[in-house]
């Protein structure tokens, strides 16, 4: 978890910082994968990308200031730290809605193209590909909760 938030050295307060981020993410209904990935963008000067993931970002604003104070202790250049974070935080994961699309196309239309596209993007989950943003995004909100099954 330290690597996911860009910490290289150990500090006794790191566990509290990590736990607090997870609580803020849960309370703010923020996407787990995207928060960690976009946290690195903050180091590149774009804090809006991660902040926009939170329904109500005020608690995150407090947390991110604590995080910035903590990472200053390590003495690592921002871009180097961001690159290290990108190596442990994937941009693409097998999102249920994308897996479901691939399965539906294969079964219902005998079309393996969505599966092939999904497999190609998931083969390099840490390499962001222009034009493939839909594979990084969570499922659209709906009135119906998503159900998944073993083996999906």
C-alpha cells in the first residue's frame, strides 16, 4: 500500500494515512483503482483528476494535504515518484461491465472482437492507451445493482 500511494520509506504513521484514505474513498464512493492511478497525476500537477472521483471531496482535500506533507519526507522527485506509482497502480482492470459485454457478444452474436479488445488492453494494464479510456472507467450508474457469478 505504501507503493500505491508513492511512499518509499517507512513511517509509523503510514498505516493511519492509508486507512484514512480507504475510509475517505469509501465515504466518497470513489473508484478504488482510479483513485490510486490518478493520485500520481497530482504529482504531475493535475489534482482535479483524482478529486473529481469523490462525490463530496472535502474529506479527500484534507487527506491529500496530509499525503503531500508525508511524501515530502522521502525526498524523491515528483515525476520519479509518479512513475513508480504508475508501475504498481494499473489503469485497466477487468471491469465487470466490460467482461459482460465481451461475454454477451461472444455468446449472443458469435463476435469475439470485444473479447479480443479487452484481452489486448488487459495484457498491459499499466500502460495507458489513448482512445481506450472506456476500459478504465467504472460501469455507468444504474438503478439495478450489478450481480456477478463465480467464474465470470
